[in-house]
C-alpha cells in the first residue's frame, strides 16, 4: 500500500500540474516552470526513462510470446509488436484509447476469473505482517520502485493535454491508479 499511496500522490500532482497549464503539454510547461535549461534536463531524464522501459517491456513480452511460439526468433516478435505500436500511434491517441476500452475489460475479466479459481490455493497465513521481521525502513525502500509501475503514472503527464475535458481528469486518473493497489 505504501507504493500505491506514493503512486496516487504522484498522479494527483501530475494531474493538477496539467490542469494548471491547459492546452500545454508536459514538454511545454516543464520548461515554463523550471526554466529552459533545467526543464530540458528533466525532459532528458523523462524520455530516457521511457526509452529504457520500452526496451524492457518489449523484451519481457517477447519472452512471454516465446512460450507459445518457441521457434519464432525474438526479433520477429519484437518487430511485430513495434509495427502495431507505430501504426496505433500514427492513427492517433483515440485509437489507443479505443483499444484500451476494448481490451481492458477482457484483461480484468481474465484476472478476476484467475483469482476466483485459485482461492482454494491461497494461504492467508502468508499475508501476515512482516514489519517485525524486516523493519519499516526496508518496506519503504521496496515500495518506492513499485510506485512507478502501479498505473504507469508518468503516462498521465503526457496524455492529459489530449483529453477533451482535462478539468475532469482528476477522479478517473486517481481511480485508475488506486484500482491496482486494491
């Protein structure tokens, strides 16, 4: 819950910042807030993080696909995924949103079915508190890296400018970040 709370806080700040600078992207308003030089350094870090995460996601997903297609070369799987992403990006942000509307409920349904079918395998004793064994500081240290993956909160900074009603984005953004925490 610590990582989730940190994620929710980051999303709250990101949405409020985007709402304070309507019709400006993160690229534009970060330079206005911090100045040209510091803003560009922050943007360099931001985009470096994205490029490294993209490589990780592609590699992990290709390894998962290799389980079902063991004789297919990894580069073919990655190239296929990149072509789909480039096509969706070329078609616009709305296509990505529509795909999420279609695929999202399917993923949630599969996750819920998996959860309910495995309830008899759950050992609730393993969920007992571990603070006494490891200490609060180690739990907080472990929560920080997970905060970035819950809801991928850095995406929100870039996407709010493309919304039709950015003023109404706070509740859905917080809800979408809080849901995986639960």
